[in-house]
C-alpha cells in the first residue's frame, strides 16, 4: 500500500495503457478484426514514442526546470543509429541475393562495395564513411542508440552547466545545438546521406515474408512496453530524495548549492538520462515512420515537444503523456487532410494551413488560463487545489513552479 | 588553541567600490559571534566570500586544523566540508513538505547516484524528528513549507542548517520580521547550537545581539572597526561615531 501511496497515478496509468494496447491489437489487421488500418496502428505506435520523449522533456523541464529546446536532437540521433543497421543489413541481403545469381561467387569486398554503392549512390559516393563502422552489427548499433545521444548530452551539458548557463540562454544554446546538428546532417558528405536521410526503415532485414500488418503491431507493442518502463523509471526518479533535490533545483538552485548538493552534477545526470530516453524513443519511432532525415531534428521539433508538455501539464508525468498523445493525434487529424475545410464565403479555412495557428493559440491560452494543462482536469475530479499565494511562484528561479501549477 | 576559520587580509571590490577592505576575522570551534555594522559595511559580502559565492581579490580564507584554503572551492563543496549558511530572507523549498526539506538537508552522501537510490534509514528519520521538535515544527512535518508563517520558515531554515551538521553556521539576520516570543526561541536555538559548533550571527537588532551574550565584531566600510564584548564595543568612540551615534 505504501507503494501505491508513493505512486498514486501508477495503477490507472498501467491499466489505461494495457487496455489501449489490447484494444488496438484486437482491432488490428494482423491480429484482430481489422477495424484499425495498419497505417493508423503505425501512427498510434509513433504517438507512444512521442509520449515517451515527452516524459523525458517533463523530467528535464517540468521537474528540473531546465527548458531544453534540443531534446529532439537526441531523439533523431537514436533514430539514425538504428536506421544505419536497418539500412545496411537489408541492403546487404538484397545485394547478396542478386549477386548469388552470378557465375563466380562474390568476394566480401565486392559485396561491401555493392552495398556502399546502393546506399551512398544517391549522394554520389560508394565508400562507407567512418561513422558506419559498426553498421553491420545489430548489437553495436543498439548500444550506439544509447551511447551517442548520451555522450552528446554529457559533453554539451557539462560545458553548459559548468558555466552556469541557465534560463533563456540555455534554451537558446540547446536550440543552437539541434540546429547545428541538423545543418551538419543536411550536408551530403556528413556520411548519413544528407537531406535524403535513411529510408526503407520499415522493412526489417530477413523478415520480408512477414507483412507490415504484423510488423506494425510488434513495434506498437515494443513502444507501449518502452513507454511503460520509462513511466516507471520517471516515477522512481521523481518520487524520492532525488525528486526533492531536482525540484529544489527548479525552484531555487542557489539554495540547493548551499545545502552541499552539486547542482551541476544533478542537472547533468538528468540531462543525460533524458537524452538516453529520447534516443530510445527515436530508435522505436523511426522504424515505424520508415524514414528519417535531418528535417526531423530541426529546431521547431524540439519546440513542439515543449508545447506538448505545456499543454499536457508540466511537472506531472502523465500530463506529458497526455499532452504528446492528444496534440500529435489531433495534429495528424488536421494535417492529414481529414478535417473538413470551413467555407466562410469570402475565405476558406484549410486546416492543413491553419492547424499551426490553432496549436499556437491553444498553447498561449493554456499558458495564460490553464497552466496545469490537460492534466489539470484530473485535479478537478480528485479535488486537488492550488495554494493561494496571491500570484507568487514557489521559488526565485525562472523555471520555478507557478502558484497555479502547485498543489496545496 | 587553533581556530576553525581564519580570514586574513581579504579584499574585494565591485566596479571600483571596495566592499571588503583588508578584513581579518577568526573564530574558534565552539564559539558564538555576532557581527554588527551599518548598511553596506560588508556583512553579507563577508558571508559570500566564506561560502564561495564571491571570490576575493586578495587574502586567504583558511579552514579547520589542516588550514585548508577555501578560496576557489565551489559553494557545494564548501557546504559539504561543514559550513552552513542561512540567508537573510527565509529560503526554504516552498513546494515541498517540512519533512522533505529537512530530509534533503540531513547529512548524507550528496552524489546523484546515492541520492537516487537513497532510502531514509532509522537514524535519518530520528534526526528529522529531533530537529523538528527543536525548531517547534513537530506537528507540521507533512505541511508544505510554503504555507508556514514567516517565523516558522526562518526556524525551518535554521533546522535545515543544523541537519547538515556543520561545524560553522553563518546566520544572516535570523530575527528579522519575528515577534518577541519567536525571537526568544531563535536565541535559544542558536545558543544551543553554539555549544558544539561555531556560530556567526549577522544582526542589526541590538537587543537581539545582547541576548546572545557573545563576543561582537563591528564592521565598517569593509573592515573590522572594533571587537570585544557588546558593552566594550558600544563604548568605543569610533563605533559610536559611525554606527550608534546616527
């Protein structure tokens, strides 16, 4: 019972996720009635991955007060790392198959060259760049899914936090990081196929016989499982003394420092942990999307991430999940051309164009009038109230919890 | 007997203004000391230097038997070697309960990994209980500290200081904004603490200083003007001129 007291939202979350997963499975084309199309299963699976990266954003922003606007860089890197193996392994299978028809068996070098031509022909090259060194090994690339985002976050965070860059300056720095990374990847000689990105990721090597109907459900399950594990980890991190310390950093970091805690060390810890979570999310997302290119890690993507968390309600983990889920599904509805245009006579509102305006407007409205976000609706049911502090936030720092976000 | 903290020849200036001018100060391991002085005398800057918030232009700050130089260490490290500080304005973590505030301050390994897997042991809980009763907040442990009254927040912050188990406490205007009864309680807490450790109190209120019954250091324009018992310094002509006379 002590456990439930510590994590009050846990049973509800697990139950909801389980019911959702079962429902999608039994309505899918592969294992159920087929009421949900395979492409929509993929959309739902991707949404779960976005919820996962939103949790990491909530940990870093909602709990530690670091408004990072660069977490999609880590998400994208995770996707690139798994994409390299997927593309290499599948291309190799195809090449070996086509070469097997020749009279003389192909040497290993010939196979490698042919694979290189297949992958890099589009950027006018056939040599494997150094970064593809481990692309032949599934386990090495899986390790890189964790290591590359983790190391980038470690180096970037160490430099930024050590210099005590905080607030809006840190946000700008993280934007610069994700912009620099995406511009670098746009180059043809970056070694990751420039603006073409990595494609065909939905085809799992050696599983050509399995239809996408089944593969999409497998990835959906994997995403749901990863989301659950992330949720548990996030709850563990924020519930104990570690949670106290990082919330202290959010509200008043100087005070935490004078208590003897190394604020920089804790920030770095959270930054790296969340970068790794984001990387894993990306590694599950992009095989479902099928393609990754540098546009995915453009600065705007990370800003969307902050918008999801704000709309869902920052500083509560289920809020991040709800925000990412609702906003990205609604976004799919509006931008997918399913929403009917509104004809005003003199002007027709096309939602594909106007969706972003709507999103921006709802972000502003939520920030102004409902700082608890969608997650705040649960407070109405459970009767939780905000303190009456006459508008005073709970700490002197910029990222500190506002009166309306706090619990009495 | 060797001194716990020895500040010698420290100077610091901000944009040409000398906030601290060749200041020397020392305090023993179990001693209470009050620092008084007019506004701008450098009382808070002195604390900033000792706790690592401000780096002095020259001089040395030596700590403990090993005469460790504190200059150049960061705030967290200085806090860990045993210097606790209470700010002028009560600063507690307002979104967290009194219990969480105290538990965070209780002396334990401060590294992220050990904090992550921290489970409060019996001695930690006992310490929180003992401190809470000492500062008179035993029945408020579950309350958010933001709801406490001004005086209670001041006590909570003193309790957090004691929880760190520091050898030296730097306390900036602990009695500001307190009622008479609250002041008396605060005096008792500080006097009790000074039996086992060094306590430096910066205060404006002469009555409060008198009640502490300790040696007094008078600062003026960044250096020590007079030092001794309260009666001794209040009869000092310089002190009367710059401080009391006005």
